[in-house]
């Protein structure tokens, strides 16, 4: 199944001004800040890198599940189904992911 280009377009608009870059990854897209992944699109889901603590909290929210495309969930990463990122919720999720990504050392040279 291809990834949601509509969701990717929403993310691109939401991240404008954040100095984010976009790459193709895991059959979808990902968006990075300072070389660290902040979010992406896998099929119809929003993928977020939140860190272990925030990731555990996010799993308590409706429409959120572990990010697992290989049979082994990635700690600190979650997938949010469409109902979980409608309206302003997308911006809220992206801000949480941005906070985590900006806490990491830059991978850009």
C-alpha cells in the first residue's frame, strides 16, 4: 500500500519554517530536523519519534500504537491512525516530536 500523500502534504505545510528536510524511508516519507527524524508517513499513519517516556504516554491515547513494521516495535516511536491526527491534533503531535528531536545532538555536519 502506498503512503498517504495527503498526510505528507499536511506535514510539509505544518513544518514550514522549521528548517526540516524530507526523505523517502520505510516505504513512506520522513521529516528531519538537524538530521534527526521528527515524523513520517507510513501507509495512512503518522509516525512520530517521541522518545521513550513520551512514547509510553502517547500509547495511552486513542488511535496510537507502537511503530512496528518489522515485527519488532521501536521504543520511543509511535504510529497514530487518521482519527488521532485530525484537525489541530496534527500540530500538537508534531510539536511533541519536534521537542524531542531538538533535544538530540545534531547529525548534520
